[in-house]
């Protein structure tokens, strides 16, 4: 313990973060060990680099942005059955696994607990987790297989998520046989001076590293190794908050296999040219997703010969990867983006500070930043009303909220 403490002190002096040990004497022995191990795990060179980046303006002027080709699922005609046939065979052969990113809390929805445990207000009162599990099991039955389900939690909600699944008997799945849980990575939060924050528990204040951390988390947790043991070759990755997510889509799989690409993504057409969504494009000749803030009004409104928006394919976090691609992406760290947030913390005097405005930076990687690592990818346009009913905001927002998701779900399944 003493040797470790001296090592930690030396590191903190080097990076001017000595405040992290200000109140170590007030912690019990277990928490002291946790704090010291947390500090030893921090890449302070990375933290310094991320802090420096918060002071820079993001520049896109040198990037060459071009439209990206896509296939419309419902205009494929004869090709539809061709792709579907290829995908069906792969699914029957047990080549597909599903990954659900469920590291978030339901705070914005007024829900105390993991977002996946949220009830969107259906008459059945089924949670998001149950809706997704039913869809996945139903699809598995069609093909005579059980599709392995991998669920990414966070340090914050892992225990509660596991208890929820245990209480519900894992919705018919067998734990560690065909349903698996792993924890998302985290990064320390820092203040506007670059100081790492101490949380209310006396430990390092950390935040989830964004959905772009999925690749590294799958690899480091041993989940890709588990997938290979199950003979899986393709991995669908989606979010827990889309109650209409179609994790098993033979057409998408067929397109990926036939086109010999390692990534295939679903898109929906933008509701209007200026909808605030990220859209698929080619950036400097490579697949990418461009944020609405990165393109001019002229680009946003540009149309092709058929009157379709040139930049109209929205990224909806419904992506299919070969397992080789996941492992390759997991081996190469993605760039981190900073977000300015409100964060409670313990100051140098030991006082709990509860800010009323943003005061700290959290750092996230975006899943689509890895797209530039592949030479090409396939985009399949699907229908919003059939596959995209996200629950991101409280009902008073009027968009992407429980009431809109519930309405889409009930219409699709003809419940009313």
C-alpha cells in the first residue's frame, strides 16, 4: 500500500493533479485501494491532450465532402429476394449476434434506473429490454436458432441491470450461454482548468466513453472471443432506446455479404433538409457520418436528378459489422469529442459543489468515427415508421419521446 501510494504521488506531481489525494485519509481501506488503482489506470498524457483540444476550434474546411450511395430496401424489386436469401442462410447457420448498447440511465425521462428498464407506456407495461428481447426471440424462432444477445452496461447501471434481468429470468435467455453482459469503458471528467474531478464518493469522477467505445469494450471484455467460440461472423450493434430496432435483418446481411463489405448500416431519409441529424457521406473518399453543423444550407438542400436529398441518409445507430471489423476497430483508439456538462464534485476543501450551469468536460468517442477505417460500406435505407422509434427525450419535448415511440410501436404491431 505504501509503495503504491508513493508511486501515485509521484505520478500526480508530474501531472499537477495532487488534489486527487487531498481527502484519501477520510476513505475506508477498500476505497483507498480503489482510488489508488483508478489513478494508476489514468492515462494522464491522454487527459492533457483532450484538455488541450477543448481549447481548439474544430476545422472542417480542408475535408472533401461528397454524397454516398445507398440502396433503398423497398425499391430493390428482384434483388430484394436475392439479398434476403443470402442473409437468411447466414442467420440459419448461426452467424449473427446482436449487441445492445444500454449503458445509460433514464434520468431525462424522469426514470430512476437503467434506461432499458423504462416502461414507455404500452398497455402491457413492458420495458424496453423486454420489447427488444421479444423481437430477438421471435426472429430467432423463424430461423430455428437462438441469436446470442450481448448487452453493454455501464459501471453506473451494471448491477441494477443484472438484478432486473435476474428478476425477469433473463426473459428466457440463458445467462452466459446465449446472453452476456459487459461494461462500457469510462474516462475521467475534468474541470475548465484541466483538473480531474473527484466525485461525491471520494473516487475519480468518471463518465462513459460514448458509443464509440463499443469496439474496445467488446474486445477487452472478451466478448468477441466468446462470439468466435459461438461461430458468429456478423455483429449487429444498436441502442436500447429504439423500441422498433430490427436487429435481425436478412436483407441487410445479404447486402453486406454480397457486396463483400465489412460494415453495413441502415439509414432513414431526413424528415426535412435541416433536420438536426448526422448523415452518411464520403469524407476525403472514405465512408463517414457528417453532423448537420458541418454542412452549409446549400449542401443540406441539394438534390439529385430524382429530387432526392444528396445528403439525406440519416445515421440511426443500426449497424452491422463483421467480427473482424469489430476486432480491428477495437485495437485502434478512436478520437474523443468533448462535451461541456454539469457535474457535481468535491472541491479541494472537501465541499460538495452542485453547479447550476456546465462546469466540466466529459469525453466520448463516436461509433461512426471508425467508418473511415474501411474502404467501403453499404447503406440500406429503411422506413422510419418501421424501424426507428427512439426514446431520448421527456414527453414535453414532443419528439423522440415515450409518446411518439409508443405511437409508432402500436401502429407497427397493430395494437390499436
